[in-house]
C-alpha cells in the first residue's frame, strides 16, 4: 500500500502543479508553434471545456482538431479506438 508520507508527497505535487496552471497564462505561445499538431478533445470534458480545445485548434497554425462525441477528459481511455484512429489518420 501507499504510506502517508507518499500520499502527502503526491498531494503536494498535485497542488503545486495545479497552482502553476492557475497562475500561468500561455495563450500567446501556441501561435508560435509551427509544427503539425492534432488536438483531440472530448466533447463532454467537464475539466477542460471543449471550447478550449477548439481555441487551441484555431490558434495552432498547423493544427487539426478532432472532437470525440461522448468522450470526457480522458478520451484515450474511454474511446481508445477512436483516438488511435485519429492519430493514425493524422500521422500515419
């Protein structure tokens, strides 16, 4: 099992990571990324709204956006076949 010390470290690391996300504003950065990209977003994502994925798809100069109907925040787990197909069609 996991010890209290290990759990405490995990919780502290998660809190630090969430704080870094909260105070960071990287919205200017994607427009400077000139590489092919595939943005895959679940349409039912409650953590990161689908509009955020749409914005990223519009903002990355060479992006292709794929929205997965019925998927939430982890489409690679809940809709693995669709995600694999999307990646293969974009980069295969």
